[in-house]
């Protein structure tokens, strides 16, 4: 019966990871999947997370279901972190989800149920999982020009121009910060322009935010998204705690819905619950309990923020080191964009052939798009990566 199945689409991130695991070379280096590593190459458990976990394990008395909404203390804490004072009139409602991808899925089905003919607009390029998530929900997916591949900056005129043409029935997906895969972010002026156009044009903003705190700092990284969300009656926000709390495998995220009234926001949250119930029933408890514990305790919150700052400072200094080494070796400013970019990723602008040579000859794994995970590097790796880039002919 099942042999009519089409060949499943492989995810480039997961395929590359499997290739990396199968590589027997000692000196291999995985710059594919977006996971933070410290200077020793380890993805550490944050000390604030460890402390919160110790408390939870000591106090936990049951493993009974949390409930369909997940942990409501977590939901409230995430909503406050993301929206700040914007939710004074109760127009937002938040649902705990299995990671940011869980939130994206529920939102995709929410949109598809309300507007089956809606078009979702993704940046070119965008996170490799965006298209499958929205296509699986039956939505029409289109792309908009985002990256100017020549300068590796955002083509803000193109983004704003698109916004001025969209209308009701269009969902405009924007990355809140530290754009995946390009690392090139919208300026605040561009966010402001979008905030002016959105209510006029009536499109639905969907902000995917997964790297806040790893760019310019927690508050600045959320600022642009808040400007836009504050300007409209309806918006969606998918939030991940994978990277900034280092909770990858705990699958911790949230779907925030902003509606024209408190009643509508609750209705949309309930619609997402209906979809969650049939997809996975109830979200996992552990990661959300950790985040709720950290954000509910001043001491743990400060400890977490200071660890997050250490992580983002490490990314910034690696960006400078890599850009300086490439400048010295190539005698050009071709890779200076690394310094302007934010967060974990940049697209190196290398040919397919070069990316393949870097993998086969040097055991250094970059995504086929040329996306590099800066956080996968250590200072020790930089000379080898630079050598590989130059030897591959770039
Ligand atoms: C990535 O882009 O590498 C991360 O978001 C990991 C993932 O799940 O794809």
C-alpha cells in the first residue's frame, strides 16, 4: 500500500550531519548544523540551566501531563520577554510548543485552516525548514529577494517594496534577528518602514525568532520585531529556546499570537491546541520548566544573561578573527561582511565546487549553500579553514 510513496526530500542540514558522522577522519570539522560550541568545541549546558535543573529535580513530585497549553508560567515569561510592555491590553496569547519548529507548524496549520489560499512569503534565502513546514500545511510558498548576494547585505529596498505590494491573504515571514542562513539583518529603519506599511496593506507578519541574545544583545535583537508587532492588529511569532538557553534536545519553544482582541487571541490559541492535540497531544515539560525557573528568579536570570553575553561575544570575536585571517591571506576585503553579520551564520559566497573540495579534502563541512556556523569554529581551526577556502579556489 505504501509503495506509492514519493522519494522523501532530504534536509540538507541533517544529511550533512550524517555525512559528517560517517567521516572517519580525526581532523573533521562540522560547520553545518546551527549549534553553539565553546572554545573547547563543546556545546555546554549553561550554568543557569544546570542550577534550574537541580532545583527542579529536587522539587519535582510527579510526571503527570502538563496540559495542552504546556507550562503557563513559561508561556507568560516568554510572552513578557518577547513583547515587553506591548501586551498591556491582553491582545497576545502564548502556547508552549516542541521547539520553534513546533510553533511554525502550528502556525502553518492555523493559517491554512483560516485562509487555505494564503501565500506565505519567505526570504531568499531562508531557513531550509521553512518551505517544507508551510508546504506540508498546504500553503502556497513564494520567495522574496532578501540578500544582495554581491554585497552580502540585505536588499532593504526590495523587502520594503514587496511589503508595499502585499495585502490581506499574504503572510510575510521575517527572521526576528541573526538571519538564518545569511547573518544579514534588517536595520531598525527598515523594521520601522515595515511597521508603517503593515497596517496599511493588511498582510500578516510572521516573525520567526530563534537567535535573540546572540546578535547585538537580548533587547536589541527583539527590538525590530516589537516595532512591527506593535503596529498591527494581528501577528504571529514563533520563538525558540534551543540556542539562547542551549536546550536543543529538550524541544522548547512557543507560539505567540497577537490578535485584535483578547477574545480572538484566546480563540487562535485554542485552534492551535486543537492541532497540537492531533499532532503530538501535549508538549514536553522539562525544557519549559527550566526556562520558567530561570526567568522567574532574578539571580538565575542575571546568570543566564551573562552567559548569553559570553556566547555572543565569542561569536563576535570569532567573526573578527576569521575576517582578519581571510583579509591577510587573500589581500582583499571580500570577506569583511563577516564582521557586519550577526549571530551564528554567514554565507561565505563560495562556489559549489569549492564547498565540495573543502569537505572532501579538508574534512570541513559547510552547508551546500555555503552557510557556515561561526559557533562551530575555534581559534585553532581558523588557519585550516582559511587555507581550505583559498586552496579550493573560493
Ligand atoms: C540550523 O539552522 O542549523 C538549526 O536551526 C538547526 C535545525 O534544526 O535546523
